[in-house]
């Protein structure tokens, strides 16, 4: 049985955002059954857990002896087993991977800069000095993304891929910030991705785990 590590508790603002959601969503798209393994208090700091995730973070994916960390790597691994995430045709598969890496490498760092400012540093004297340039840079990235999306339903055209899964989960992080995207097409894109039944099941499962662990 596949297991995915997750937290039993996070603050309210982070519920529905923790990165095990990406893995749960990919598993739902692929139709692979899994079980969430909720970390015990302090387990993230243990040598045993750090041997599977160097920073004590979630998610960690495990299937038998095979263990993997990094949500993007895990989604790609699951994609190997499902055309719902990675097309078989080599060029389309490479483009899906390209968008997944773009989500994690070209968009997420800038989303996280603003999210960290808004969520954790809002009250600090330096935050208002840093924020305008951080948001301006992010908006520039979002404009480029919106232009690449154009009027297509998904980043590579008509077909949802692992690239859309990662991109939409990264864009959802903006729900926790005060950023008003200048690009309404991206909000519609996120809504289109997250309207998928597999996303709904993944989100419901993460939220249910928080409720049940309370
Ligand atoms: N790049 C990692 C990031 C994982 C990550 O940031 N996990 C957060 C939850 S969303 C976490 O475990 N935070 C607790 C910590 O960093 O100690 C991935 O995508 O898997």
C-alpha cells in the first residue's frame, strides 16, 4: 500500500494547502489507493524521519521499500504509472514535465516570498519596504504565465497534466495572501483544474484527516 506522510494539525489558514495535497491529488488522478500516515509529535525531527526527508517536512511517499520526497518528484513518479498525469507521447510528456518544473522553479519561489511576507512578517517594520518589489516581480511572472496559457484550458492545450496539477496548487497558495492577481485568466484556470473530482477527493481527505486528528 502506498503511504503519504501528512501533518495531524496545522493552523487554519494552511488547511487545504499542505503539500501532501499534491500527492493525494496525483494518486486520485491515477486511481491508486493510498493511506495518509500522520506524523507523531516530534517525528519530523527524528533521525529516522530525516533519513527519508532531510528537513523533516511532508510529504514523503512510501511504497514497500521505495521512499521518495519532494512533491514534484513524487507527482512525476506517480505520473509514470498514469497517462492521466503524463502523456505517453514523448514530446507531450516532456512538456508536461517542463510545466511541472516551471511551477516549482519559476513561480513557486516568488509566490512563497509574498506568502511568507503576508503570513509571517506582516507586523514587522521592514515588511512594507520589501513587499512592493516582491509583489511586482511575482505579478510579472504571473503575466508571463497568463500569456503562455492564452485561451487554452490547460498549459499544454486541451489536456490536463502533472504540470497543471503542480501549477494550480502553487497558484492556490495566493489564496493565503493579499495578492490580487492582475490576470483573471489564471483564476479561471485554477478553478478549472480544481473542479476535477480527483482534486475534490484529495482536498476532502486532507481536511478530514485534520478533523479526525483533532
Ligand atoms: N519542496 C518540498 C517542500 C515541502 C514543504 O514545504 N512542506 C511543508 C508543508 S507544506 C512542511 O513540511 N513544513 C514544515 C517544516 O518545514 O518544518 C516539497 O514540495 O515537497
